[in-house]
């Protein structure tokens, strides 16, 4: 019950407050360790990357153990309050929504989008900017919202923060390029594993929120075309629901990657397409909060 209440109120805090800019985000410390390890011990081998992954998760676990020990020594109400604040810092729907909104409302969208994506942005046209906005938003519904919430509900703060450590590993070294082809493999595979179930839940939420009318087999066909076993699901779900053609040729690290198309719409994409997809924001929030409220009520009734 306590974990469900923490998750419910953490989601509300993220929805109405968003990021706490006066507090250094814990993920920054994880990222600093990964950067330090890479600088000191980088070698493009699977074994060296595995050491990075194991040491990152080990240090994260020790930090969580210390945190939980401290929280257990506090009065119960204060412990719950602090846990809610901490948990809300690892949910990012508010920030994600407003970051994408800032891009499409900016007079210099190309400058804004480069802070949200790993793809090359220098030569982007409007269509590519709008495509990046939609793909970033939908993919991160899983990575930044549903997956952390899923592991928070299952395992408490421990599950939430360990998931974010894995996600940070993948976002920093999990690229299939010359530098990280082996070094980033362990982190990338861990991210694939922990993201498998949440990615499909995210696709279902998008389907429900957008009142999709496509079949599971159609979704699976498009989603399976993505090189990631997870990222394609929420992106394809949005592409099909809003009749958009996402994916396709995209430039990374100076080279064009010919990704398959995800969705059945026409090109080019427009600013209105981005606005349509952003209507998912409040709808998904209400579905998630309603589902958690029902869960809490059920747990209370059976106590």
C-alpha cells in the first residue's frame, strides 16, 4: 500500500510541479560516474563495458541502501513524504511534454531540438524537427514515465532508481557506433531487458488514449521493424493512431541510417501533427492516475 501511495502522489507531483531545479538530480551523479569510468578505463570491449555496468549498478544499490536506511530511521509520515519527492524526480512526463512544446513554439527550433535527441540536428528541415519531436516524446513515454513507474510499483525506490541507472547507461554508452560497439553492449542489453514489458504497456496506453483502431498484429509488424526491441512500440503506436509515417532515413554521427517507417501516414510531418500527438499528455496522465487510484482502493479494501 505504501509503495502504491508513493507512486500515486509522486506522479501527481511530477504532473503539477515537474522538475525541482534547486536540487541536483540523482541521475547527474550516475552520469558523472559513467563519464569518469569511461575517461579512466575505456576500452572498446564487452568485458570493460560489463565492468562499467556492474560497478554502476553496484554503487547505485549501495546509495539506495544508505538512503533507505536513513528513511527508515525517520518518522513514518516524513519518510513517505521524502520518498514521494524523490520518486517524482525520476518521472519526467511534465518535463518531456514541455520540452517538446518549447521546440515547436521556438523561433529557433533547431537549437532547441539538439538538447532532446542524439541524432544530428545541424541540417534538419522542419519535417525532421517535427519527426524528432514526436519520436522523442512517444519513446520517452516509456523510458521516462511508464518504465520507471512500473519498477517503482513493483520494487519501490530501489526498483525505480536501479532502472534509471540502467537507462542512463544505455543513453550514454549504448550506441551502435565505432566507439561503443562493444563497450556499450552490456548497458544496452540490460536496458532492452528491463524495458520490454513497459514498452508494450506504453503502446497500449497510447492506443487507449488516442482511441486507436488498428490491430495488435499491425502494431507488432511496424514495431518489430525498429532495431530496438522496445523503442518501436510506443513510436509505432502513435504513428498508427495519428496516421503518421515516423522513422525513415535519419542522420546519426554524420551518416544516414535508413530506418524502417513506423506508421501509415503521409509526408512531410507538420507542426499540427506534433500538437496532435501532444494531446496524449493529459489523457495518459488520467488513465495512469485512475488506474493507480483503483489499485490503491482495491488494496485498501482487502486489508
